[in-house]
């Protein structure tokens, strides 16, 4: 046993190795206090399972965005009458999602207890990418819960064939590679091959040699996936492979195989490197790859190379001058990591790279795939939008120059079957939905009013030209009934060089939780911009929390055109979990005006185009706010003139003048809303 104390995180960790069944029993975490105070303790029950186990199930499951997955967890007969549940792990806590006693319900999940067959069956529907993570089948027991962990992987809708970019295994162990395919390829032959200089050498196929030399392949046609297993891994197994579907008929009546590359990494006990599997950036943008290493590698030379046909060509090294115009490598030995930055991304930059550490005999390397998005063919919508019953919701979908002349549309359904509800040529099958296309900005906007519960589900925003309708992105619409624990405006509008103020309300249970403001990266991860505990700060964004009013306010100043996009009011609910509410920020050219706009609550009828704070008062008070806003506007105008006179007299710069004017306006607007 060992114990370590992380004082910055205010947590200590106990590790127990080489478990024995005799280790089962009650323990206590404890903090020693000075007399006369008593020690502080917390009981923990440790269960060490034998080979037979009490609750079992799959270790992993996989699903596509918009589809369903089902997991079955068999259990011992002693638990026949016990309550069963399904929970998701965040940090050290597993939060219940559904349970057999109906105390926990979820709109997209269900649980069934087959007592005769002694198994728990959980179904998750309309999968979203952020559903991925650790879950547990669980059984409520007298002293402690019996659980079984399951990891869910969610991938995007399959157009043809997709697989992992990289899989990693240890020498002597096994790895499984799962490749998903569309319905069109259900009856085609699948294969697994290893890339050579001029070809790909087939190792196993589903038709004949399904098992060969430590490798096997199997095709599950019902779930539309085939699995390759590589056993007893050796260091020489490392390299680039392909999942393949044989002889695909193309539209021009020619044939070619459908393939996707997978890098198999085999790690020995001496391997010390870690890095992301994939990084993604847009043409002209910048990406940074962080490669971590251990204490013993601090003094070694680090490098970044691009994989060629035979070798990996070194592009930049830590022991050389950083002469590459678009590449830099910085080694931070204190943090035991080196960072590679690639600027001005080009289409040719896409491909396989390696983080590397120089050794006397064999270098330590780890592969990273760099994806470069073509902005001319860029097409993207928000992953999820949230609206309230009887209110409106706004969806903004962005596109590249290639799609400017295309017809834009909004349809309900998934990739294979999607019913068009409205498009920019005049089609409108639901009078509650409007669509408008801003070609100069490269975005189109869909507004759905008078929301109903049945509106919830998967949609597609898309662009079509003739028979080409491949440009589309999935959007999940969630409808809340008004009892939600976090809410705010779904759309706010600001003006370049001005400011916006966004006010988000929360329920009593989150009074003492940390609040933050974030946006969503291309890699489906939330990026925190500012936080109430000040661990994250920003030169143009601030956040304050009024716990008496149960609302936190985000102020964004000096607005720029590239500030527009999807943001989220958020509240920490656990170490790795949070509650989110989506807010779309529109940035326009224009002047400071007062306009009515759509919000997520019926009582929130007016917002300023530069403050966008939802009111929580009745109409009479809102009217007073508008009058006060007009009066404040007059005062602001006089104040601005006064500042201008001071500027002329004492020589203040326009930048300072603009900053002070904004600060005065922000203070006035905040006070008027209070």
C-alpha cells in the first residue's frame, strides 16, 4: 500500500497493489487532527472479486452518432430482487442515469431487469459524441453497490468505412481494432493488411483465412462492424495497417477497395512517451501537439518527424535552431513535455507524424495524425441546441466558399433518412420554422418557434446542389420543460468593438459550485475561457457570480468578428462533469440599440443587442427597464462627449477613450438590470 497527498487539489490517494481476496473489508480514509479535536474519517468498503465475479458484462461498447446501443450485464442469482441501475462516471463519482425503481429517468436511456435470465439490459438511444465515457451496470446492495465498468465509444455517422487512427498494446498482449461500415457494404468481403512501400499486404480476410499467425478477423453484420484481433504482440508488429472492404463499385462503373488506415503501436516496458492520437486544424490555422515524457528523458534530444514511404523525416529538433518558418519545438523539462507548433496549416500538412526521443540504439516514438480541414469545403453545425417548451431556438450552421451557391436546408432524421422541413428556395412544411442564408458571412440560420416536446431529436443542416447533398452536419435538439437547473438566452447579438453581457440563472443546488464560460473545440472538447475561481482568465472576458440572485454574468468586451459562434454557460457538478447551457453569439456591424429578441423563458422578453441579459421580472418592470435604458443612453451620450473633451485636453488615446466608455456603459447597463 502507498499514500500520496495532493494539497493543491485537496485530495489524497491510496493505492493497493497485488490484491488478495483477504483484502476485502471496511477501511477508513483519515485526517489526523491536533488535540482536543478528533480525527476526521470516512469509511470505504473494498471488494476484491474472485474469478467468478458477482456482476459481469462487456468491457467496451461502440455506437454511431444518432444510433442506439444495448448492453447486457448478467448477475448472480442472489441479486434477483435488488434494485438495478446504470450510471456514468465523472471523476470519482458515478451519477445514476436510469434505475429499475424509476427513481432515475432519462429521455434517451432505458433499463430492464430480466430476473428469470438474471441480466440487466440497458439501451441508449440517439447517441451523441459527448455520451462517450465510462459507465457502470450497478446493483444496490445492503452495505455497498456491486458495479461493472463499461466504456462507451461514440463515432460519427459512417458514410463508408471508419476506424481508429491509432491503437496501442503492450508486448505480449493483444489489441482489438473495430472498423465500422455503412449498410451498403454489409455483404462485401472485409480484410486487414499491413502497408508496405508500394502496396498493402493482406493478413486476414473474412472469406477464407479468418485466423492466421496470431491475427483473426470477424464480421458482425447486424452492428455493421468488423473486428481484427492481434495476439501476442511483438515490437515488429508496430506499423501502419488498413481496414479494407474489397471491390467497391463506383458511380463511373469502376472498382476500388474502401480502406482506412490504422497505426498499431506496440509499447515495451521502456517506452515513456504519450501524445494525442489525432489533432485537427483548419487551413491557415495553428495547432499545438503536446508530447509528455518521464523524468529519465529530460536531457535527451526531442524531435518531430513526418512519416514517409520508408522512413520518418525529421522536421525539427530540440538541439537545433528553430529555423523552420512554420514549425517550432519547445522542450519544457520542468513539466516533462515538449510542444510542437505548426502554423499556417496547408492541405499537404495532413498525415502521420511522430513525437520522438533520441536514444543510443532505438528511439522512443509515438504516432500522431494531423488532420487539416479544407475551409472551402468546410461545413459545420452545433452538436446540440437546447430550447424550452413553447419558446424558440436558433440554430446557426456555417459553411465554406464551395457551398455559397448551394441550396441550404433543414431536415429531421439521420444521415440515411432525413425529411426536409424547410429550405432556402421556398419549401416550408412547418410554418413554425424559418431559414435565412447569409452568403457573405458563410452561415445560414434556422429558427424554430413554439417548441413542442415531439420536436426533440436528431436533425441535419445541409447544403445541396443537384444530386450532391453530401454537405451536412448532425444537430441534436433537446427540449426542456422549464424546470431546468441552468438557463439563459439562446441567442445574443453584439457589435464589433462593443460588448455583450450574458446572464445565466441556476437553481439553489448549484449556489456554491464553480461557474465558467466556455466554447466547443473541433475535437469535441469544451474549452474553458473564464471561471469564477479565477483559475482561468481572459483579457477581454470576465465572469461574476451573484449567489443571492442565483445568477452569474459573463461580460465580453472589444468584440471581434471572429468572436461569433457557440458558447456555453456552465457549472461544475463534479471533478470531470458539468451542466451546460448553449448560447450563440452573433457579432454585427452597427450601433448600440434596444431590440426585442428570442430567449429561452417566456418571462425574458427583451434584451439589448450589446448586453443580452435575460430579465426575470414582469412586463411592467421590463418596460421600466427599457425606459431606464433610453434614459441611460442619453446619459451615456453626454458622458461620451465629456470623455471626448477630456481626450482633447489631456491627450488620451482613442483606445483608452473607447475602453473607459465601454466600462461606463457596462456599469450603467448592469446597474439598470439590477
